C-alpha cells in the first residue's frame, strides 16, 4: 500500500518515516538557504533552529505482519513551492497520514485540502511536541473540521510504537473503506 505522510513544514514527517521504516530511509533533505528564510515561516516553537528541509520526498517501508500488508511511506514536502511534486507523489497512493501540531492547526488546512482534492482517505495524527497544548479530541475535531469518519489519533513521531499505532489506525480505516466499497 502506498501511503503519503503529509503535513506542514517541520511537523515530523521525516522523523516519523525514519522511526518506523524497516529499511534505510531515503531522504532528500537539503540545507535551508537564506532565500528560504524569507519564504518559510520559521518563527514557531521548534522551527527557529531548523537547518534542513525535505525538497522532494522521504521514503521508507514498513511491513504490518499481522495484517499481511506492506506500507510504502512517501513523505511529502511541507512548503507550497514544492506543490508540483504532490501530484507525482500522490499518484497511486491509497491514503495519507496527516501530521498536525495543536499550536499550528491553521497550517494543516492546505495539506488536508490537497489530500481531499485527490479523494484520498486520511487519518489525522496529532504529533506531540514539548510546546504543544493538549486539546480535547472533540474540540480538535471541530477546529480541524474533520468528517465524523476520519480517524484522529495522538502520535509522537519520535516513538516507533506511537507512530506505528497511527499507521495502523490509517490502515484499518483504509481496509474498512475498501470493505464498505465492495458491499
């Protein structure tokens, strides 16, 4: 199954894929230039010291043995200027894991719009950062304007089991949707 791991700049996509991949991951990180400093919003907590950014994709693979599924994980770049890559990355994807930060929810709308425009089902994973506020799931669901059937989970992209649980929630959602479609 081809899965997109999406979200805004600095949300933990590269970290999530690196954390769970059973193979050495492919990264297309490049050093951020002074030109990018004027384009990319780096004033948020944790982004001030960001030195690199994904300019094409991250790639990893994960086998979910009990489900008999292999996930091919493609991390999308988080900046608008890399939007042309989205169509290529999304081609053939069955779904997406969208990482969000409670302190930067508004930055997630563009990403969710791109995924919805492609008709991809997705799961939202609230990546926990030391600076993030805890928000009740119902409040978060309302703020993100999530459909009732869209799974919402909490995840720490640095923790293998936590990231694995988020991907399992997405996979279960996709399997359920496939079963509903065949009925």
